[in-house]
């Protein structure tokens, strides 16, 4: 079972694994030989070299063909005259393209021809199940019709059943009543995706008389609806995400507003006291103290200097005069009266903050 699994991996295009001695890589030929119970080491050296190179020649057995090329992408039975034969389709260097058609009769290869242009493996994957479903009908058809079905060719006089095996069940059917009294049936097939119209075929008496492939890709109404629903889902998701972000921003705005409103007095005292102090100092003709952490180093310590003279400050249209070291201009507030009473009183400037001023 392990050898079979490895062989399938090789056929699928995977790198060969290591079996037994890790210093030795097992070739695809040896794996295939193990599957059919052949000792590859006992093969004639010339034959083994040809099989290792993937060569195909007339007279080669189907077993040797398997050793050289592996499992075919697709194969079927056919008849050439009175002979029962088989068609085997293989890929070459590119595992996604089938480019070799081998014909064998009586278990021996009689012909190997290149498929040009090569058939994409997706085409074989599509038509293969339909051939299997209609195998008795398909294998009873002539070889040229079999290839027309596999490749997906059209020609006048082609049977409706051949078209259905080649392209699948039609997406829709219609008909035209002709002047000659014959009914022309219209078959519409979808493309590879199953979402767009791919082929229009006209039949008379169950035989192909015309066909047309759309120049531009047109989605079916069902595909358009699915696309619209997908766009709506993405749009709905984006709208929902935007709503979540807006709702979150609104909640943060409400919370911030509540916090600042609850603490407005304290905030205003802290924020406006600096301006009041600087205004008083500027009126006195002194510069505000340097900011905290300013450069310049620290000078030698000195004893505090006593100010002399007087200072004048106008508060609420009233001019006050005080000694240079008095409390005139000192910040104060309703809930924090720092003025020395009864000599000084707090003159309110804003809602609940102001400056000290002499009472006389």
C-alpha cells in the first residue's frame, strides 16, 4: 500500500520520496514497477534506459507504456476495423497539458502522435465524467467522433447526444418555427465557470445546423444575482463595521463630555490659574520664570532678595496698588482662597477663580 501511495504521488507530479536507504532516490520507473509487481533491476539496461526517458514506440506493450509514462490522463476503448483498440492520452513535461495520444491494439502500441494544440487537463477533467456516464454510447461511436467529443469540436450534422456529452446538459432550450415547417431547436450551454453563456447551438431533426460562441462574456441572471448578493454582503459588512466604529466614537464622546462636565471647575482652575499668574507678572514688569527642566545649568546659591517699591494691577476695571512683595495678583479661587484675610481678598475674574487684591 505504501508503494502504491507513493506511485500515485509521482503520477500527480509530486517529487519522489525516499524508500529504504536515505542516500538513494527511488525513481518513478521503480515505483511504477512496484505497483505492477515487476523488479525494475531485472529489466534489460537498454529497455530500462528507454523507459526512464519516457519513450513510446510501436510494438511497446501497455505495461511498458505504463512504466514509461504512468497512468494516462484519460483513456477509452474504440474499434479500428475489426480490431478492439484503446486510446490513451498522456501529458508530457507540463502536467497540466495533455499532449500525447497513444493507440494500442491487442495490448501493443501501434501509434503515438502529438496533440497540437495540447489539451488542458481541465478540459479532460470536465468531459471525462460525462464520457463515463455515457460510456456505452461513447465507445460505440467512430474514433473521429470520439475525438470530436473529447476535444469539444463542432460540425454540421453532429448528433445532439454527441454535443451533450461534449459540453454537458444545456442550460436552457428554446425553438423557432421555420417557414419550411421544420422546428429549429436552440440549445444554450454555459462556459467553464458555469456562470456565463458559452455556446449556442441550433438543431434541426436532432442534428447540428449552426452554432455560435458569444464574443463577450455575459453572465446568466442567476450568476448576476449571486454576484449582486455577494456585493451586498460585502457592502453590508462594511456598513456594519462603520456603524460599530461610529457607535464606539459616540460612546467615547459621551463619556468624555460627562467627565469634563463633572470636573469642569477643577479643570478651569488648573488651566486658567497659569494665565492669571503670567498676566500679573507681566503687569509688574517681570518675565515669567523659565520653564521646568530648562537648560543653562544652575548658578551658585544666593540668599533671597527682598523686593522694594510697589506694583499696580487692574482687575475687573479696578486698579489696585500694593507693595512689591505683597499678595496683589496672587491666584485664588472660591474653593481655594489663598489670600491673607482681612488685608487681602480674592477678586473673582472667571466663574470661580481670580487674584488676590488689597482690601484698602
